[in-house]
């Protein structure tokens, strides 16, 4: 019974180790082994700490993975890990850096762990989650269309670099990573205060949700409710930062693809009716 609570971290760690070994061999680059071993170990450790009911387990993982990707890979190794970096490597026709990151964390990974990236690893959200508006105090605004413009703008920006054959595209990508993140943080914080909602940026602006939402619809890991135990008290919905209609097992429930697996609903349920 005690072992059971360590099963999800063990599975997650093994999945990342498989990715680490596979990429290291197929791309003949030991960096991928250390990279994915580190990320897998950080996430698994966070899940173990969460199982031990440590209060800041999720924030600890966000910083362990987020800072590694933002500071080490982005600033020190000068890789553009944002969506522009994904387009850049796609157009170059090479499976490296941001292209690998996007395929694993944001395109194929969500089939297994939904938007776990958003709840446990994103370097934008690691800061936004520290702001004071942990639970939205007002209904959602109809601003979700903005993300399509941001998505389109990022694609057009990188396409133009190739179409007009700008020299030293690599350097432009490196600088755009820094500038892009400064803009994201500024907009994210301003929007959080305007909407009194830490996750407003995720709901209305983030272009990556165009990958994350459709893929997480099919996620294997997701919050499920035992309808026999549920007393419809509504506590789970009141604490949900993403406005999910929590006590329903339908994949089509309201805001189902917004779930970031933060587990707050599970923690507050008085009947222990929710589980992953
Ligand atoms: S929606 Fe975007 S900004 Fe928000 S956590 Fe997910 S990837 Fe990060
Ligand atoms: S509170 Fe529950 S339903 Fe809402 S995002 Fe977190 S895990 Fe998902
Ligand atoms: S908190 Fe638990 S009991 Fe209350 S509505 Fe949610 S699932 Fe049902």
C-alpha cells in the first residue's frame, strides 16, 4: 500500500529515463541523457514530496525545471526554448533543442500527462504562481482569441527570417528568447493584476496552448471523480485556478483541457472523491 503512492513518480521517472537513453543513442549526444535525466528526476522528486504532503513541492519542481530551462538552456547555452525556437528548428529541418522540447513536453507528452508541463515545469508560470491571485475571483473573459494572434505572430516572425534570408538567424533567435521572455513576464504580471487571476496569461495569451489543449484532451493521467463519494459541495471548483468543471468524468466538461494537474481540487475535497 505504501509503495502505491510512489508508483506515479516511478512511472514518470522511467518515462523520462527512456526518453533520455533513446535520444542520447539515436542523436549520438550524451547531453540528452543528462538533460532528460535531470528533468525526470526533478519531476519525480516533486511527486514524491507531494505524496509526503510537503506544501511547496509543486513550486520546488517549477523552479528546478523552469530555472534550468530558462537560465541554463536559454540564457547560458543560448537556445531559444520558446515557440519561436520550435519554428526555427522546424524550418531548419533538424530535430534539436526546442524542437525536442516541444514534441516531448507540449505535443506528444500531453497524451500521457496532459498539461502537467503547465502545472509543474513552465518557467513563466513558476513566477505567475507566486502572485497573490491564486484563485480567479471573476468569470472568464472572452479574450482567448488573443492566443491565436500570438501564435500566428511567432510563426510569421520566424518565417520572415527565412523568406527574406536574414543573415545570422541564430543570433536573432537567441536575442528574441530574452526579449520574448521579458515581454511574457511583463504581460503575465500586468494581466494577473488586471484580472486578479495569476493564470490569466495562460488562459488568454499563451500561444503554446494551441498544442497543449487539443493533445491534453486525450490525456491518460487526468483528474477523476468517484461520483458515489461526491456530495456536490463545490469546494474543488472554487479552488481551481483554471475554472475547470471538476466533479465530472467527461472529457468534454467545461474547461477540461485547461487542467494543469495542480492537484488543488484533490487536496480540498472533503470526501476524498477526486484522484489522478
Ligand atoms: S499555458 Fe503557457 S505560460 Fe501557462 S503554464 Fe502553460 S506553457 Fe506556461
Ligand atoms: S484544481 Fe484540479 S481541475 Fe483545477 S487545474 Fe488543478 S488539478 Fe486541474
Ligand atoms: S470537493 Fe469533492 S465532494 Fe465537493 S464537489 Fe468536489 S469532488 Fe464533490
